C-alpha cells in the first residue's frame, strides 16, 4: 500500500498535496455521478430539447458570472476555507434535491434550480482548489501534480462516476444525488486537513476587489501565451458546448442508447484519457507545446463531423475514445503552461479569466445547440461545431506558437 501511495503521490510533494489529491478524487467521483444523473433527471422531466440544453447552460453559467469574483477571493482569502464552505453548500443543496425526489415534489424547475445552485458553489470551490497546487508543490513538480489531479478527474469524474451515476439512476432517481452528497461532504473534511503556509492565507490589502479583477485581466491581456489559451478555449467551447449540450439526446435518439449507454460515452472518453495519461510524458518529450495544441484542435474539429455522420454506437465510441485522449492532453498542458507562467499572487485571478473563457464559450454554445437541435435535428449542433472549429483553427494556427514560450514571459 505504501508503494502505491508513493507512486500516486510522491512524498516529495508533501502531505498537503496528498490531502488535496484525496479530496479532489473523492469530489470528482461525486461530480462524475452527477455528470450522468443530472441530464438524465432533466430529460426525465421534459421532452424539450431547449430545456435539456438549458440544464447544461445553468451548470455553465455561474462560473461565467462569478468567475472573476471567485478568482479575486481566491487571491485574498484562505483557499482551503473557500473550498470547504462551497462544498458544504453543495451538500445542503443535494440533500434538498434528494428529499424532493423522495417526497415526489421534484419537477423540471426544481432540478434546474438545484443545478444552478450546485454550479454556483462549485465555481468558487474549483477556482480555489485548483490554485492550491502552486502553493503546495514546487514549480518543477507542477506537471506531476497536475497530472495526478487530472488522472483522478479522468478515472473518477469521467470514467467511474458517470457509469455509476447512470446505473444508480436506473435503480432510482434518488440514489445518485444522495451518493454525491456523501462524497462532497467527505471531500470537504479531507481538504480541511491541509495546513497552508502563511503567505497563502494573506489577504488582498485595502484595494478593492474590482481593482484586483482588473489587474488579473490586464496581466492576461499582455501575456501572449496565456491570452492565446484563453481565446482558444473560449472559441472552442462555443462549438463544444453546442454539441455536448444535447449529448443525452444524441445518445438516445441518434445512437439508440439507454441511460447506461449514455454513461458509457463518458466512460469511453475517460479510457482514452487514461491512455493519454500513460503516454503524456513520452508525447511532451517529442512534440512541442505549440504543435501539441495544433494537433489537439484538429482532432476536436474532426470529432464533431465524425459524430454527425455516424449512427453506429461502436463507431461513435471509438470517436469518443480519441476525443477523451485529446481532452486530457489539452487540459493538462494548458493548466501547466498557465501555472508556470503566472506569478503566485495572480494565480486565482488569471485562472478565473480562463474560467470565464471556458464557461462563456459553453453558455453561448449550449444556447446555440439547443435552438439548432430543436429546429434542425440533433446532429445540427455537431455540424455547427465542425464548421466553427475549422474556421477558428485556420485563424489561430500561427498564434499557438506563443504557447511554447510561455515561461519566457512575465
């Protein structure tokens, strides 16, 4: 057991990292359960593609609305306390949602409100949790730390969680949300065990939050590599959000899959991510960061067209496997590039600018996807995603070279 712990969380990274890793993995398992159960619960309450897409929109809207404020708080307050508080709020919301299902008071409005509240609390927890890592480990260990956190995200949030969530939902709508409540509570307890160095808990002085936010925006605008990452993720999440906001409808109507089959889509993507995890070190030693970004964007573009064309479940699963590998490589690389480039005192704010780019794209994309699916069929969002991605790849191609030199800018 000690050898396994050492392999997963090397002792040189410290005890604080181990508590962070354990909390992150357990929280990701709970979030993964809800990843499948949430859309299934919405779809069980309505036949409207617009309302199904709205469920995705409401989960993506809070990080867009509160992201910059969450980043400023992360740089001002105890990041550990922010995560614990947000997880307690999430747990309470899940308990209330579970109770509404038990007593038969659940409705599409109740579900959508619960998803909105959960996402709001999670937006604060995620920003603070992600920016605990640069405090707890050395700069040279950021890639290792991020890879371990991403491995938990893939195996638990993407691999085990959704499959378990779909299976639990099949047994009864109440079970996945009760399970998530227990897991989120456990994650809060674990992260409370972290002892932060004194500088990490320092406040923001007498400056206003608005000035803190502006400073983060200004720094991002003047840093070519980080600016390129934010612009890219914003645009590609418009196209991704359009397609993935109706993924539950695509799985059921286009591929003919049931709840467990829908959960298997995320499972297959996670397996692809695990394959990329094993090969990540080998890949980064042979491919420049700029070229790695270019290859990933091409893969994502082709993914949308391929899914729009196929009606065969096993073909779609192969496509989802490749997409999962791409998503891990892109996510791990972009996070590491940003954390290495950004000064410690700006990690929360610059990270929040990236979050706003992520969820701004998802919110816009989910709105577009719902309308397109409602009027033109479930494959229309995928064709939109293919066309939009292809255009942006051409426009951003040369700018991605900035990413390879992120560490040289300050």
